[in-house]
C-alpha cells in the first residue's frame, strides 16, 4: 500500500514559512498505530488524515510525532487548502466548517474559555496575566521583545502538564494586535511555528482586553506566521493562507 502526503506550509504566503503540515487524503483511516508511525516518520508538528463521507464532508484526525490531538488549526487549514473547496470536517472537537475567502481559508473553531491560575515562576519578566484554557496555559507579558527573544525552559513548561504553553504580549508592529510563541513539549513539539488552535485562546484573552472582536496576531517563531481572528459568541473564525510545497509517497 502507498500513501500520498501533501506537504503544505500553513499560515504562510510563500514557501518555507509558516507551519508545515502533511495531509493524507485516504479512502479510510489506517489503524491508529500506522497513523502514529506515519506522523513520527514525517516528523512535522502535525500530520492530518482526511477521509471523505458520502455527504461530501470529511472526517479529520491530527497526529503530532508522538500524540493524537483534539484540535489543530494549521493542519486543518492545510487540509482545506489541499481539498480546494468549502467544506466541513468532523473531528474530536466537533464539526469544523471551512470556507475559502480570497486566497485564504477561514475556519470556524470553538472559542476558548480562560481561568486565572497560579503558575510557578517561569523566569519571565513583566507577567500581567497567567491562566489556563481548555488545553493550554497562557502567559501574558508586557514586552513583545521578551516573547521574540525568549529562550524557553522546556522542562518547566512540560511540568505544567498542559498540551502547550502560549507566551504572548501586545503587538509591536502596525496592524498586529499581539505577538506570541507556542511551546508544546508534552506532545512532541518543542516549539510550534504557527498554531491556529492557540489563537482560539489568544482571541479569548485579547478580544476583551482590546475591546474588539476582530484581531490579527503574529506568531514570532523562526518561520513566523500571521493569523486573523474574529470572535463570535462561543466560536472564533481563524483565517490564513497556505502554500503547497510538495508531495511525498510513503510505501507502507
């Protein structure tokens, strides 16, 4: 059996930027061990496995190199980009609708709910807020320069027990409301280049903080990427562009 994988840079407007994801379009899901092994072999932060339903929608599952996860933004964007049409994905986080707008994709995701939490000292200066969302820890600091220049203590981040740790600060460039970086050592991703699902959490904090429903974030990893957010009740629209950079055939 062979499996073709599309390699897509998500939240990117040019190749070799944003967050790369692998997308497998399949007639049916292989067993979990095979999907986990494929994700480990490809070793991108996420591999998306997509299976069509008779009604034209699709089932979608996401695997990091070590773990199946409940929600992934950039690999959903990559899958919608490969399919090239509006549609719905049935996932562990419910049904996610995607629509193509201009050259990009807008995804309908569940909004996060934040709870203030006492966090251990993470060696960060100017912490203005710390707490937990559905899956991730969020730490807000005053200075975007600290976010951009941060050398993370991955052991301390892993000890928090969350899927990921999001460090964020107010934006420091025109048109950017916040900058962030995302570290997820507990799911085999030391630093994620651009994390769509983390922006559900970022929107939940920065929307009320800035008094706006429409926001733009920049994830300041080495590759970097721009993410658009629009809050609407218990949902958040996450938007971005993607670029296909290649196809890979696995012989398994």
